[in-house]
C-alpha cells in the first residue's frame, strides 16, 4: 500500500518508522512520477504485507504510524 501523510514528507515518515520500530518501508515515487507531480507529492511511503506477516505486526505498524504522525 502506498500512502502519504498530509503535511509530512514520505522520506521522513519512512525513516521514523524504521528508527522507532525497525519497520521497513520504501519511500519515493515508485515509478509513478506523473501521479506524484499531479498530486504535488515529493515522495510516497509504501508498506507491504505478505502471508508471513502476523496480525500483531500489522497492528504494530498502525500504532507506530500513529505515533510518527503525532511526533512530526
């Protein structure tokens, strides 16, 4: 899932997720330069889940993202 947080740079959000909880996300435009320009977005954050991720890990991502948004 790719997303943005209003008022925050995607690179900063991804770095904070990594630094706070070792959650690895990618940031950038992810081969969607026209969409990024259209939306005025410098970088998106992309988080991926797969079969081996647990519900607790997904919850930890959501909780940490909330903390990052409050912090930044």
